[in-house]
C-alpha cells in the first residue's frame, strides 16, 4: 500500500495534529469532526499507517483551518476557497512562470492586500520573491508563512511541470518553535535572511506553463491541503517544448530554435537533444505535431483566413502551409474546414434546434 500514489503516510499528519494540540485543540476531536473512526492515539501507535490522499487532504484542511481560527482576529476572514480557485485558474492561462508570478501579485493587489502581497527582485541570476502576509495571518506568522512557501512552490512546480528547487528564507532567527514548524512542512529554512520568501534561479522564470484548465480542476480537488505530501509533478520535456511552441504561435512570436530552447531549459544543446531522444521525440516532430494541432483549432474557427493561419504557424506562405497540412491529414485546409463546419451544422440540426 505504501507504494500506491493514492495513499499517503501519516507521519506528516501526526506532526500537524501535534501542532494543533499545542495551541489547545484536540487532535482526536479534529479527526472525529472529519468523521473518521480512528483516534489520534491510533496514528501515534501506528495502528493506521496510510490514508487515502483525499482523506489526508481533508484532515489537513480542517486542521489548518482550526489552527487559523485560534489566531485570526475577530471579524477578519481569510482567502476563501472560491477566491483561491479563481486565482489558480487565472494563473494556469499564463505563458511562463514569470507571468504566473506577475498575475499572482496583481491578484493580491486587486484584493487590496487584504490577504498579503508579493514583491520580486532579480539579481545575480537569482529571483527573490518576498511574501508578505495579511493581518489574518499575524497571530502565528511562522506557521502560515511556511505554509505559503510550500503552497506557492508546489503550485509553481506543478504549472511548469518540473522542479524549481527554491530556497526558503525567513528574516527571523531560528528557535525551537520555528524548527518544529519547519519539520511539520518538511522543508529546510535559512534563518536571519533578507526577507520572508522564496529564492530560485532567474532562468526558471522563462519556463513555460504546461498545464490547462481541465488539469487545474483536477489538481484543485486536493490542493493546497495535500502540500505536506511528496509529489512527482514532472512533465516530459517534449510536453514542455510543445507548450512553449504553442504559446509562441498563438502569441505571434517567432518560434525558438534548438539552441534557444536548450538555453530556455538550462541545458546544453547536446544534453537537450539527448533528453528529447530518450523520450522518443525530436524538435522536428514536436513542431510538426503542435503545428497540426493548432492548425486544426484555427481552421475549425471559420473566422481565420488561411494566410493568417500560415503566418501564425510560422510558414513562409499559404502554399507551404497547404502542402504541410495535406501531408499531415491527407486533405487540404479548405476541405478540412468545409467538412468541420458541415459536421457542426449537422450536429446542430440534429439537436432539435431549427436552422434558418
């Protein structure tokens, strides 16, 4: 069972429940309120060693919310689940990690800094992202700051499909309490730093977002209350290159060449090529596949002219685009569009709606 990715070990949950008890809450009561039959003692004595990830996330959510209620000043509400989900869906349509951070910062500004704010500094090939918590977090700053660290880094890594490996920094000095809190979240913290925030390589900012809205909905079923669990969120290099090409095409930017792509992913050209080959792909195949996919999307929308499609896909002209499309699909762009619109019309006719 321990190797099943749908199950989670209970060690981190025990640490979190201990922290709840340290502020006067009952760990067993939290479990009972979540409608689980076992007690905190069952977890301590390892009678229960693994939980379904959904159960782990549910207990973590209730536990964190219960701790927050102990410290939140009266009349102040935190970021609601609905607003958090809205923020995440706004971020998933970004083109790069840089845009993700910019949008996230704007989101907090739009909220009037009620939930805190971000600031960023790029220098010496490093990017520092300072996290300033709102008044809702003032009562137990270290706990909620480290929780924010883990939520942001996990979200960033999931969006770009590869590890960022950030460093975590706190202005405060280390004491026994802060060390125990960092153990709850399973992260190493640098104390007596310049800020409360994350530090990661500046080159990571150019890495493309490789997720979509459908994946985000699934991700949010347990996120952010499963951040205490280790997770492998890596997406293949081929998928990352595909996402980068797609964004460049739809943004009317020149498609990056092999050398530019390698630099974008922090690799030498030879290493970049070897990684793609190990996945059974090549730049030529990836470019052809994403061109074909985007071409089908654009042709299905009858308001795009063929010369515009050719330009978006980085062809020299409509003749070159037509030749490539015939090679991909066995039909011409004109025939594909005609058949697509015909099928769409037939589907509408069959739905019971009248036409004309």
